[in-house]
C-alpha cells in the first residue's frame, strides 16, 4: 500500500517494529524523524504492543514543532528500554543553527545494572548536492567536535552516529578522526558500506567511537 495512507503507515510501522525487535537493542537512535513528538511516541507504543511489554519509552528532548517548515520539520531522537538504561543529564543540541539544532542531538546514558555511562550523539549532516555542501559538512563536523569537547558532555565515553553524507576521504570525516574517534563499521569490516547508488557502494552513514 501507499505509505501516504493510514494502511500504508501501519504497514511501514510494522516493518520498522519487526526490525527493531529483532535487533533487541537497549537504545535506538533515529535520524531525520518528523519533529512532532507524537511520531516517536507512536513507534514506542507500537514496540510495546508488539512485544507485549511496557518498557520502551522516548527521550524528552524539548522539541515540539507544530509547523511543517523544512527548517524545523525533522529531528534526531531516541527510544530506549527503561529496564536496561536511563537518560543521564539533559538532551541537547550540538549547535544552535536552525535545522541542525534539531538533527544534531547529544544524550548521555547510564546502564541500570552497572551504573556505567556513555554519551551518544545522533546526527544528520548536510546532504550531498554541490560544492557548497562539502563546506557545510565541514562546518557540521566542527560544531559536533566542539560540542563533544565542551563542559556539557556528561560522560567522556562517546559514540557518534548518523547520516553524515560523507565518505571516509572527506574533510569532515578527517575532523572527527583527528578529534580521537575511530569508524567502528570499518573497524569490524573493511568493506562496509551503507548505501548503494546506481551500483556504486558508499559508506556515508557512520558510527564513530573514541578509545574509551
């Protein structure tokens, strides 16, 4: 069915929920989700219903957009298992720049069983379009590295994820690497890719972690 219908939305939600339950993660980080709070809440509710549980919840990020302006329409967000982890400190943006303040989000977490903590950053960098987009992604990386090195970071063990729209040879990726982060997908599989375009394989969605 068309995803623009109620039936289509239900089918798409079912597929997403099935994938999430199969992965059995404690935290799900989302990129480019509609910024209205009801969207992730509906997904969390669907997860709970499908699994017959009540422990999936969303992070309160303070983003409550009622317009459909492109500048505000999307965000990055989190769903987590309340029996496994809990947010530590507040959810905040890596920048105050319009659009990116919603899609470059940082949240620290604490594992309930051990008290161990780490910081998770979910991001969407400027899409590939023209030469100017390369400069914008460099700017995105600079904002991110600066934010992750600031006093606001609640724990120094950091995981950076997202659709960075950049392959490994781009300057924005080099900025992240020079800040002490290693690409984890390539660490475990040197042939990793996240996107196929006209039979060309590209790694533009990433997971970086620092040593700790």
